[in-house]
C-alpha cells in the first residue's frame, strides 16, 4: 500500500505556478501545469513535502513548505519574514491511502536518437559511423540530453554522464514537450530516427519514428533499429504507445544539424558547453497523453479506395469522435457519434494516402480519450477501359505509391516497359494525371497483367486488363 498525496484543488495561486514537487525521498516530479499534481512516496512525514514555485516561467525558483494554516514563501537569497507568508488556503489536500496503480500513468524511461537511411533503418555499424545518442550513462554511446526549453537552460537529465538517464511520469490529459540536444558536429545523413522506451522496457521501443533532417514530418518506423542500449531490434512501427490505461501519442519530432541557436550547449558525455565553441545538434519531440480508448479496423492493410470498418469503444456515451489519419494535428478524416455505451461502428472508403505504415486515431471530443490503430497503405493500379484491343491506347491510374516518387509501368507478358509517371503528394496518379500507354501488338487475348514499381519505395501495384 502506497501513500499518495494529491492536490485536489488549487483555490488561489497568485502570480506563481507549481513547477515541481519533491517527496521525502528527494525525487522531484515536474508537472506540465498547475491544474493537477500527484505525488507518490513510500514513506510519510507530516509537512515533509516541498512544493517548488516557479516565477517567470521557471527561470527563478522559490519553495514553499505546506503547513496547516499558512505557507512560507522563501524568495531566493532573502531571509524569511512575516511579509513572505502567503495564505495556505491556496491548496487543498486530500490524503488517499490507495495503491498507486489506481492512478493511470506510464513512465518515459529512455530515448535513442540515430541517423537513418531514407526508409528509417539503422544498424550498430551505421550508428558508429553516422551517429546515435541515448539517455544511458556509462556506455559507449554519446548522451542524448533533454531540456524543457530550446536554449537548454532547464535541463531534464545531466549534467554528468552518470545522470543521463530519464524517468518521467506521464499522466493522461497532458502535453509534454522536450527539447533534445546532441554533441556537434552533426549530421552526415539526410534522415534521423527516434525510439522512445517506456516503463523500463529498454529492449523494446514503444514508439519508433523517422523523418528528414531539419523537417517537421515523420513516419512510423518498423525497420531495423536500435534498443536503448544500442543493440539491433525491430522498430515498433507506431507513433503511439499504450500502457497502464494511458495512450501516449508522438505529435511532433524534428532533428537539425549543428547550429546557432542553440549554439554550444553540450558535449558527448556532459550537458555543458564544449571547449572550442562547437555548436550542438538539436531537435524536439512532443507527447500527447490521454486515457486510452479502443479502435479496431476490419483489415490491417489496403489500397486507397478500399472499404474499411472502424470499431471503437471506451468513449463517453453520445460524444462526438473524430477520426484522424497519420497525425492528430491533421484535419479530421471522419466524424462519428458514439452510442449510449460509448461505442461506434461504421464503414468508409480509405482516402488517398501515400505508401507505407501509418496510424489512425479516434479522439473523443468531450472525454479526450484516444484510441489508435496501425494501418499499412499498399499500392494498386487500374486500367481504363478494362477491356481493349492490341495497339489501342488505355489509361493507367495508380494509388498508394510513395509521395512524389517516379513510377515505372510494365506489361507483364511479354515483359515490356510501357511508360513512367510521377505520383502526387498522396502517392497517386489518377484522373487527369493518369498515364496513357499503348497495348503491345503481340499480347495474348484474354486477361493480361500490368504492374507498376515505385522507384523510391519499391512498392509494386498490379492491375488487369482484358485484351480482345
């Protein structure tokens, strides 16, 4: 049985906001806002908890020890006087003697950044050659440093190598943004990836993504990647993680070459400026947390235009639920109303989208609950008309290829290259973008296959036409 202090209500907070709470064991927890603070401790001492109050967005700190009637505010470098007292009615406490597991939360316990190929893959050899950094002290990999601000003035881990580890409690209904830094100079490859690890599971990534250097877009990563300790493992293939009733969604990731700002803020094994004024590499990631709902799909892959049945549960009865494709920040794909049990079920056509892994999210607009599911977009091609004569011109339409990639079209038998085109930003070439081709003169009557190969992704789509 654990002792749990919960600040149940903040009645008045003046110009201050709670920035951290420290238990008797000396382990601080930094809440993202002042609306709810939960402190866990295995021991109990009356008035032993210290509430740290941040002034000016966390740049200067004071602290307050809670007392039954009045709290004492200690300004930095100032003696305590009666004028420093502030009323203690600004916080109401509730003592809850319950198991800590009754409160949904998961813990971010590791992060591994790595240089990657254009499909998100890396290896131990590539990491040594092109770069990898983790939140583990005492190993051969450079350290990845986290801070709460872009200039690294509010560090989360460090400053020493032995303090590189992280242990960040994530509660539902919050947004957590972290700025990340690595030793310069960087980078030699045009893509980078990020693996996040939860609840001490250092050998299995909970979230794996990759994206272009200095870009804001990212994709799920199921390619060969690295554990927190730098050993080979498969990526999770998801930008979300579900644990202990908490849904964690990565909503933003970017990584940039060494530059100013931030300038020189870290070294390979120390979170402090390096000798010689060497600019650090830098980036950020953002996590959105919510109570987990359920989202199921009738199939795990399909080409745009396929019919998919969506099934959800765990939402508030009769609330509106928005369905998002790729990222929650994108415009809603569909909107549905949950039934009186907080569930829904509907069928819709898969929209145009580029090749590869993606995610679908269901977000309750009243409860904030989030359900998520993975989905793989695969290519398909269509011949128009579907019946034609030899040497006749027909159009080839394609969907589900890589965004903007070149696509080569081949007649299957006899094997012949018949044309090429470029897919649009959704991986398609349809309507006015369809590719006209001429049916070879020597094809056999009956059904004939035509196939298309994406020159960047290697994605293959196959279509059929009947030749008279």
